[in-house]
C-alpha cells in the first residue's frame, strides 16, 4: 500500500474474501526444555504433542504461542480509505 506517512492507518487481522480471519497457527513449547510441537492450525495436534512430551520426558509446564497474520488498512480518515477495498 502507498500513501502519506501522516495519514491514519489501522492494524488488524488479515481476512479472506469472505471476511473470515486467515488461519491462525498454534504452537506449544515446553518450558522445561524449550522443545516445541511445531506450528499447526489444529489445536488437537499440538495438545497431543504436549501430552506425549509429558509421558516421554516428565515435563509438565508449557507455553502456548499463537501466530496470526496482520494487515494494515487505511483508516476512515485516510484519503486512501475510499480508493481501496477494505477486507
């Protein structure tokens, strides 16, 4: 996108053509050893990894990491607002 640096912008989730948020990725990281499940859009996959890791290693503390794509769009007060399709 182009425009004036002084124009107002909004930051929000990227959406598909139907207005749905794009796929978010979830990852689980063991707080004891730092190993991770790998990013996956399905929560069940990362949950099963953590449960298996607990059984295999005895580690019980985890961190959830969520990744979502963001996009900037012209704010209603930005001259580009009317020129661009806001998804």
